C-alpha cells in the first residue's frame, strides 16, 4: 500500500500563485518571488530557483568499480567527490543528457543504460529534478570537457563508494542518492539472476 495520498485528499495543502516576479536572471538559473494564497485564505511569499533539471550517472566498469570525479565547487570553496552529472539542455531527452555528460566529462561511453529514478534535491527553494542512470559496459575514450571545466576522474570499488558516504568523504546529495539507488538495483538484479 502506498504511503502517498491521492491529490483529492491533499487539496488543503496546495498554495496558489497570486503574482510572480523574476528577481534575478542568470545564464542557467532564474530566481522568482511569488505571492501565494494559502488554503486558509492568507497570503505568503515564496522565493525559489528555476532550474533546467539535471542528470547524474553511475558509471560501472567491467571490474565493478565506479567512475568518480573530484571537482572544485565554488559556492562551498572545496573539492567534492561526485558522479558525472550535468544540466539538461532545452528539449533534450534525459538519456541523451546522461550519455553526453558521461562522455564529455570522462571520455567513457556505455552500451547499457538503466533509468534508476529521479530525485528532487532542494524542494524548499528550487524546482530542480535530477534523473539518475546506471551506465554499464563502458568503453574508454578521450573526454570533451568545456574549457572552464577542471576535474579529476578516478575509479573506486562500489563498496568503497558506500564507505566514503558513511565516512563523510562523499557528501554530495545527488551522488549519495544515485549510489544508493544503484546499490538497490544491483542487489535486486543479483537476487533475480542468482
């Protein structure tokens, strides 16, 4: 039985836009400020970021290792361990985004792609959706990174990735969720196929 209630029982939770304004506009992100009417008739204000959406890929090598990246992230001024990921171009299919980002960032291509699901990483202040894929049967090639993109690619056993989450070495939310989804998928696959 699903823990999610049907929309008809949730109408008292909905907020309806009264007015909307763009308070900042950048190359990729826009920030909006909306006045909303609550179910009880009161009004409130919501500020949020409009995001084009993204894809994160769990690339698995034939030996079972995962391809990871070390990348400096300016807002937090530190280097993070992450899975390959990137934003969806307008009108682009999410699988195409995943294939493009994996190749551009790491040089790898894959012949097997499995959609693991999607996540909403920051529901309090953004409409961003991140789609998750498992990529297997990888073939190495030369990366096609943007000129302003600097990262290190390395590999680690899947178990080591989970340990890095538990030890706090991997703290990137999209990476954590995607690895856990992949872990569950692979465990179910093993049970099904012995």
